[in-house]
C-alpha cells in the first residue's frame, strides 16, 4: 500500500517500499537492507509538523501543504530598532565628550599639558588592553591598521593634545567653537569617505545648526580670537578624520575594539611621553586634577569613543555627527556647574534652535546607500 500526500518538492523519501514527494529540507535517506522494514511489518509513521505563526513563507496553512520538521525562522525586527539604538549610543558618546573640556581644565590644575595628554593616553590604553585580553579579541587584519592609525592620530593623540594646549589660553566656552564646527566637518568627510549621500534637507539643517552654535559660542567669548585658535582648528580637522575612519571601521569590527586597538597602537609612545614630560613639568596633585585625568582617560577616550563608534556604525557617520551639535551647549552647562563660568540668557534659545536642527538631520534620508565594503569585509558587526 502506498502512502499518498499532496505535498510537492524536489526530494523523495521511501515509505513502505514506495516513494513519496517531500521538501528537501526534510529529505530522509532511502531504506537499505539493514534499515528496511521486514515484510508485513508496519512502517514507522512520518512525523508531520503543522506550521504555525512564524514559519517560513510557503509552508503555512494558506499554502495547503505540510512540511516535515519545519522549524520557524527568527521574526523580522523593525528597521527602526537599530536606528533608535544607534542614536542612543551616539548620544551617550556626545554626553561623555561634553565633559572633556571641563575635565581637561581640572586636569591642568595638577599636570602640565604634555604630561596630561601622555598620562591620559597611557591610562586609557591600559584599560583597553585589559578589555582586549579578557575578551581574547583577535588582532585586526593588516588592511585595518592604516585606518586604526588615523583613529589613533586623530582622537587619541591629535585632538587631546591640541585642545589641551588651546585651553591654556582659551576658556571652555571659546573652545566649544571647535565642537560647533566638528559635526559639519565630520559629515563632509564621512560623506566623501563612506559614500553616504545625505539629502539637501540634511545639509541645510546641518549648516543651520553649525551657524547657531558658532554664533552662540562666539558671542559668549566676546568675539575675540586667542592664540589658541590655531590649535583649535587643527584639532577640528584631525578629530573629524578620526571620527570618520573610526565610524567606517566600526562596520567591520566591534566599536570598542576600534578604539581599543587604536589606543594600544599609541601605548609605547604614550609611556615614553609620560616618562619624558613628568620630570619636566610641575605636578601638583589635587582632587580636581585626579578626577579630571580619570574622566578624560576612562570616560571621554575609552567609553565615549566606544559608544560613539558603535552608534556611528548603526546610523551612519553624517547622521551621528549632527548629534554633536548639542555638545557645545552641554559643555557650557558643565562649565557653569563645574567651573563656575557664566553663561548668558541666550543659552536656552540656542539650545532649542540646535535641538530643532538635530531633529531635522535625524529625520532626513540618504540619497545613496553607503559605499560597499571591500572584499572580505562584512558589516555591521555586533559588539
């Protein structure tokens, strides 16, 4: 007697000496001399699974056929979920970065500028090294080291050093001009480097936000230029390059490993710099100085860049960069609370204008998808 069923598919299975069509996903081996049922024996029935909600398309009740052993596939998540997560992570990075200038000002109470930068990089690299060892993170492939060098030169050495030198003659309010221009510069470099093409609305909102931030911070500083402006504009360029390259690398390796390996790349130079600078510059330890050093190392450099690069990988470099429009205003708020600096009544108006611009940049789409990754690279990755 031959078993009959309406299911169709390219595979066949044997049932009691006959054949029956079944999908290839449940193909059973034909019985052999050792496994074939004896004459007159009742064949073992086939277990058919009734598809339920969540099973693959074409195998549910609507298709009119059953599938043996069909396992449900993972449900599709809303595309908005990773966008929200990326926005949240990038926003946490902005909050961490907003404390950098006040913390640096505190650190300069105890250390000289060269000593502070060298100790900051050394401490951050030791923290990153512990995480890399604990996770047994693989060493990056050779093709990634050039990008990691750009990250190291931009956000580990260049930006901290240049802004620390600038803060010797500039207030944190004036130094916020750099952060006011950084989102636009990062968006431009990111568009060129990764191939993302934001819409015109995005660029209009980005330019408007940059104009509001620059106008506000210049008004706060009285419109006067200081000798630290050259350092500040240099920091703007190297930091934008480091952000862009780090955001690109975070698509092919976890964000914390991007900053971790960049810090490890700088560790020998940071240790040598500490050994040279500490004997040459005065050290006056204080609670503010130690707290400032710890934050710029653990908070701004490691944690801040970790969540920042992870957020960039999720929502793209241009969109993430525009979240930094809020950073100068946050820095001014911290300056009032931690350093006792005075801020005019125009701050709330500027804050509202910046938030409107940020909302506009986050709601706009891209004209073209990001440039495909090179052969052998996959992204994004989880971390």
